[in-house]
């Protein structure tokens, strides 16, 4: 879970007017990523405050350069204390928290600024969508709603050294949660192993300090420690903490849901361990019967065990009726993935027409390009030329006429290959590849055609390219196995 930054000092805006919105960034040795954050923040905020907790680099200099009020604050390994100390100094009516490296999405920044000016209710704390881009361009972004926008009012203070929370203070003050417009974009460094390791070691140390002398850690701390153990690849201990959190959390709470997510994504899926994991997944779905992410995880577990009819039902439920808990990290395109899982599970039951119908529904309702690409591939596998040509045209709406012509020829060649007319398809695919075409469609069927022509050695490098551009393709594993078997056969003398 991303920690929200500590805050500090703000004051009056120009000519003594009270600042309406202050963006506050907690930083220590962040010169490498700080400038874009400050540049982004000053597009929406009336004032910038940089709280420096002991930098040895040029962090403070960069803050001054962007016009931020720089406040030096000693770090006491306590996020709540750092924020609360800063809140005592702030004169702004509203506070927006950002981490170093984050940016406010410029497309939504104006909406956020206008919301604070005209609609924000001081009886509420607002959650803002935080988006983490995928580690791989072919992957999915993840997102969560986090409390990033708060009114500056007496008594509204944080509790907890780590994974600090406003909830107890809000309950005392009779305040409510709500959602504000805007999107905060995380820095890609969150995927870097070194950054994750350093952050995990720090957060585990702070969590142990807060838990010292307590026989029973709060669920908040159990989750904080488990998440960081995952970053350190200590999955057995992480699973134990997630399980403890499941058992200790209030039934049906967001914390219990998060604990179930952690348990189901860090456990082994094979053998007896897989059976135990499936039991936990079913238990979770009993408590959260419409949670889309849980239903997708259940569908994956059932698929691992070859129980495809049940897997299809789980994915279908997730796609058609699933709900998303915004307060827990989840895949941004979860509904599209549920539709894709539903189609795959039907395919595994040798129900191609039903699988096609599921894909068509997913494409129509989500409009995601990648699911439309899968739909085009399904049309190709079924020999439905006109539908496949329509999809490739939709996917490339701004392509020049010459490019559309090439793509149409590629679709026709792919259909020939899918119908096992490899001698006719292979020259067309080879010409496209040699001309620089790296469409997944071209690479897929060129691999198939070269293998059919008895050319496993020449198929292997194309297979590697295909894996790079479309690593989630369901046929990749089968073709890898074919190429590996061919490579292991003795060469005839």
C-alpha cells in the first residue's frame, strides 16, 4: 500500500489571502524525481509546501526553484507524527498530498482544482484515484482510491506510525468519506526491485516499532508488514500474515478483502496447496459474493485445476455483475480481463461459438483495443473473414489506405494459416515480416507456418519477438513447447 506523505507548513497566499489549496510533498533525497511532481502540483495548487526530512542531495534547492515553501522537519520514523506536526502549521483550507515522483494527471487537474473551489465539503475527506502504470507496456495498470484531499480543520489528525489513518479522528468529528475528481499518476520506479526493497525494509522496521509490546498487531499493521514481505519475496511469511489478517479483520471489511487478495495472490496453486487455496477463495466469495477481483482469482484457480465450467461461471459473474472495491489496489481493466477469462474458459470446453459471443460482449461493453484484437483473432480462427477485416479497420482508424490494404492482406494470410493452408499463407507472411511488420498477428502465424514447413530454427527467433510484443497470448506456451521439442530431436545424418 502506498504511504501518504507527511505534510508541513503552509501559510497565506498572495496579499495575505488564505490559501485555498496547498499541495504538500514529503521528501528525502528525492532530487531525481521531485521536479516533475512540483511542476505538476503547481498547476492545480495555490501553494506548494515541501517537507524535507533530512536530505543530503539537492532536494531543497529544487523545491526553492519551483517556488515551494521548504520546511525542514526531523524524521522520527513515524508518518502520522510527521503529518500531524505539519498540519499544525498549515494555513490552507484544503490540502492535497503527493509523494515525490507522483504527478497530477493534467487531463483531470482542472476538474480537481474546480472541485476544491466550488464543491468540496469540509465535513468530508476525499479519496482520489491513484494509478500505477504497468511494469511491462503489455501489462495492466493498477489503481486505488486513497485519501489524498482533506480539509484543514482542528482535530482531524492521523494515527499510526505506518499506514497511518484518519479514520478514528473522522469518527470522532462525524466526518464522511467521499470521492473527488482527479487522477494521481505514480512514478514507474515503484516497480524497481531496489526501490521496493529499500522501502520494504524501512516500513517493516517502523511497523515493528509501532507493534512493540503488543501481543496482537492491528490488522492495519499485519497488512503493512505482509505487503512489504511480498516486496522482499518472503512469500511464506507474507501468507501467514495475510491469513492472520483475514481471521482478525472484521467480516466484510475492506481490510478483510485486502487480506484475501494478498492471500490468494501469494500462495501456491498446485497440489494440496492449490486445494487449500481454492477453499480460501470460496470462503472469500461467500463473504464478498460480487467482488470482481475475487471472482477472477477464483476463476483462475478453477482453471488451474481444469474445472473449466465452474471457471467460466466465475469469470462470467465477474464480467456481468462484478463490483470493484476502489479502496483496495486492483487492475484498472479488471472487467475486460474478466470477459477475456470467460471466453478462454469456454474455449477450453471446446465451445468456440460461446467463446466468440463472450468476446463480442466484452468488446462491445468495454471497447478496449486489446480485447478487440483478441476478437479479431477469434474471427480469424473461425474463418470469418469479413468480421476480422472490420475489426482490424476499427483498431487502426487513422491508418492510411495503403496500410489498411497491407493489414487486410495480413488478415487473409492468417485465415489461410488457421485453415492449415500454409503453403499459400507462408510467402505472404514472410513478405510482411521482411518488410518490417511486427503485428502480433503476423508473428503468430509466421511461427505456425514456419513450423509447418519444418523450419523450427527459423521459427524460434520470431517466437521470441512474438512473446515480447504479446506476452499474454494463450497460444504462446503451446508454440514454445513445440519449438523446444523440435530443438531436442536428434539431427538426422
